C-alpha cells in the first residue's frame, strides 16, 4: 500500500510542476520547459591580502593658550586682545567652542571664511573647521607621498585607511606596472586590483608580551583522596593514550579496583592543567629559529572552536596552544605572542611559517606597530605553485603531523562540554608532548629532557613528578 501511495504522490507532483511551468510560460512569454544551458563555473580567484609598510605617524603639538598669552605680553609689552566682533556680522561662534590646538576660548576665535564653517585661532593661528574641531592624537600619512590617509572602512577589529592621492608614487608605480590586459580589466573591475596604499589600525586592547596571572584551581591537589600514583595512572590513560573520562574511570575500576567517577577525572584534569600551565609556559626552552604554526578544529559545547598550534620544527616543542571561538586576527596575535614570550630575545631573522590565512599577515602588521618585527612565510594550497610554498612546505607538513597527533588523542572525547575543559585538556596534551612523549625524529628521546624525570621507572611516576615540579615553580614565583 505504501509504495503505491508514493508512486501516486510523485505522479501528482510532476503534474503540478507541468501546470506551473505552463502558467509561467504564458505570463513571462518565455518557455519554462527549455533546459537551462550548461555554463562552465566562473573561476574568479580572490585577491590576496597585501600588507603595506607602516605609515608616517605625526603627533600634533598641544599648546597652552595661557602660556602663549603670557609670551605675547612679554614680547609686545601689551596683552593680546580678544577678537572684536562686528555688530553687523552674521557669523556667530558658539561660546562652548575652543581651539583644538591651544585650548583658547571662543573670545579668541573668529570665522575665517564667513559662514562656511572654518575658524582660526588668534592665539596660535590654528585653522580648523566646525565639523572637525577636535585635535586627533595622531595623524596618519602615506609613507610614499606624505598625504594624510583617509578612513574608508571599519572592520570588527580594525579601521582601514587609504591614500587617495592620484599623484602618489605608490599608486603611479602600480598603475604603470599593469599590462594591457590588466589595464582593461582594471577599468572594468577596479576592485580586483590593489592599487593604493592601505593601512589597518587595530582597535582591540591587547598588550603584547604582557604577563598573565595564573588562575587558582578549583580542586587542591594536595587534598586529593587518591594517591599521586593513582593520579599519574589517570593522566596516563586519559592524556597519553587518549581515553575518554568515562573509559578511564572504567579502567580504574575494572583493572586497578579504584572506584572513581568520570566527573572527578575531569575535575582532576582541570586542577592539574592549571597547576602545570605556568611551568609549561615559562620553562626555559632551548629553541631554534624555525617556527611553524597552524590552526585546527575542535568541538566545544556543540560548536566549532579553533586550536592554534605554534611549533619549533627542529626541537619538536609546542610553544603556543590557545583555544578560541573565532578564527580571527586577535587569536593569531595571541598565538604568536605566546611564542614571543618564550624567546629570550627576538632574533633579527625571526620567521613564522603558516598557511595562506590572511590573519597571520594582519598579526604581523599589528606587531610591527608595536616595534616587534618578524617575517611571515605563507604556504598556500596543496601544491607548490610559488617558490615560497615549495621552499617551506616541509614546515607546514610538520605542524600538520602535530595536528594529527593531537586529533588522535582528542577524538575519543567527542568534543568538550565547556571552554575551560578544552583548555585544560590541550594544556595537559602539551605538557605530555613536550616533557613525557618520546619523539621518533629525536631518536626516541622526549623533546625537553628534565633530569628529575629521566630515571623514573614508569609514566605515572613521571606525571606525579611533573606536577610536583610545577607546584614548586608556583611557590617560587609567589615568594619571589
């Protein structure tokens, strides 16, 4: 009965479709029964993000009109009189208006061009308009033609300024470098070309290389009901072998006879992560000058988040691992900032190898505004279509292998229930990867050899000792 009903419904739907097409043909005057012509898809590549040099930044001079009036009195022997208004003048100056440069009140201001809104200060000769009478903290100018930049767009985290001077050497060089075909395309679609100088001024409040105060764990590890060895066993199963909290609890019950809930394991995970994080982040690593970074997806509270890994390609040490709900410039800045924290001094030829995501170029520009310089090499796509991708492809493959290693441990969790849980698990994975996990490329040695862990008999003991060293580090920092 059901197959016959489905057949009837499909036939009826096709009949309705023919009626609709017939009515549309009568209304529009064009047959709706013709098959649409098959057109090849339009391959229109996106314009690659280009980051220009920093602009010329001029800070306007702020003056004090009272000091200027005193200087005038001493130089001329008489005070500078306020502006004398003509009784028949149609231009009035608001009593609240002040000179943006020296702060002179309205008595010393006069209209410079009648009623058109331009004013001049009698004290400092500053020329300004009614719509823009507040002096900016800084004036941005094009480094190629010294013309003031104009703000054209406001993005989420930054404002975009452009040089609109047609005589700018930057614009003229770009214009003269176009071929005949590109010139015609530029006339038809000017947005496809970057022809003018552009500067991005970031608005978010973030101080690079600023120290962060460690959070206090919810569970005091010194008051746990389980022994250090049992805690080491839990971390070995949960972190080293990537078992979920429920499977770890089942193994502890079935094999070791220790009854513990999966929620207690998650609580232990959070407390251990907060304890070892300062030790992991501030350990005096011996680093190379070859760093690579990439982001990968993780599930947090039912939504996709992004884990940013930055990695020493030679020493096999994870240097940065922030988790962010957004794949944006601020997240890239925080990831790179964690790497800079671990460098004793910034090398002159510091280079980061990343993918083609433009957020890393914007992060590079942000740090350049903070007088922190480094180079960014972008490996784009899966094939080596440019010399940079061909040269630095091995670095990209190294960090992708790191992502696969993490995903092998993360997969059993099926995502995290909270952002705190994701950060805790990633922190423990980094501690395990840097201090406890042997690496094949290092001849079976761990990336960072800690003498206190070297001769311990098994992994639970190493976890317990690592926690002890982390606690000692926190006490040293608090008493220093």
